[in-house]
C-alpha cells in the first residue's frame, strides 16, 4: 500500500539540508502514534537476526534550487510513503490530516492532499522506476581488521541477486512464508552513471542508483517491492519504486 502526500510551504519556500533523508524519516516517525512508532522503530518484523521496519519513502518531488548546503523548494512538494503495514500508513495520514500545519525540518508546511494509490495489477515482467536510490552492498573485513562497505552497481550480477534475496527476506518476515524466487530476475533497463546518487545519512555515506529496472518475479516479490522497497536501508529513504509505463513517460 502506498500514499502520496502533498505539502505546501507556509512561507513560500521549504528549506532542507542537502542530504535530507533523516529529516523525512523523522517527519514520518513524528506523525505516527506513539504505539505504532515504537513498534516499527524498536521491534519491527524479524527474519533471523535481522529486524526489518518494512516501509520506504521517495525523494521529494518538486521544483527546487540549491543554495550552499541547502535545497530550497519553491511551491508544493510531493512525498510517497509505502508499506505493507496498513496501521503505519493509516496512523501517518490521520495524524497529518488532524495536524493541518506541521514542521518539516526548519520549515512550516501545510497538508494540501493525501492520496491512497490503487494497487498496481501484477504482471511478469514489469518495469519499475526508482523514486529514491536503490542501494545494495556487502560488508567485508580487511586484513587489518577494519570493516569496509562495498556498494554494487546495477550492472554487476550481485546487484540483482541481492535485491531478490532481500525481497525474499522481507516476505519471510512479513508473512512467515519462504517463497522461492522461481527464476526471478532484476536488471537495469535505463540506468547510466548520472543515476548514481551519493547521499549522506546521519554522517554515513550511502551510494544508490535511480533509473528504470525490470523485475521478473512471483507476485509476492512484486507486491513487496512496491510496498517495502528494493534493496537495503528502505526506512532511511532508499529503494522506493513505482510501476513505470513506457507509453506514458519520456525518461
């Protein structure tokens, strides 16, 4: 399930830091009820030793210009939040509607609209567009004992393999079922070097990729990709995707 919210600045412009993922994440948690926020943040859904939060969100969609280390959004902005957890999205939207005027970073904004998106019909394969960068990585230990993170590019075989493994893990955590990938594939279709995004989240550098991809997978994988995102760090604002139609887009 996904919702699209539109926010408008009270004072003509929304000013955010250049790397604003943590601001959006805090905005979402702050407008959940205490019970839901505590459950999602502290407990989550468990798969082995991993605790998954099972929500994701897009980058802000709207006109902006850069001013030093800040981004200035003139006019309204749209934000997509997706999750299989209906309580999370219901809590968020109800609290935003009740609040009316809210804080986004250092800017005051008003809620213009909330739209609940209809579920996309399943098909195999399907093209998806990354609304926030998809990040896939492995962590290694160097000979001197230090940990090193390697971020994969979409053209590397590990990228697609790890995206599918991650979806399988999310499905297990959410449903309790281990659904085999059944020959699933995930590959880049329209991705170039300009789609590389280097973001900073609370002091940590994260590399991810936007662009257009093809997902060929069972329906459970398709639904989880749209509801909880692709790749890692979804609740930090990575891997939010939507179905992309060739006929209605010129990317």
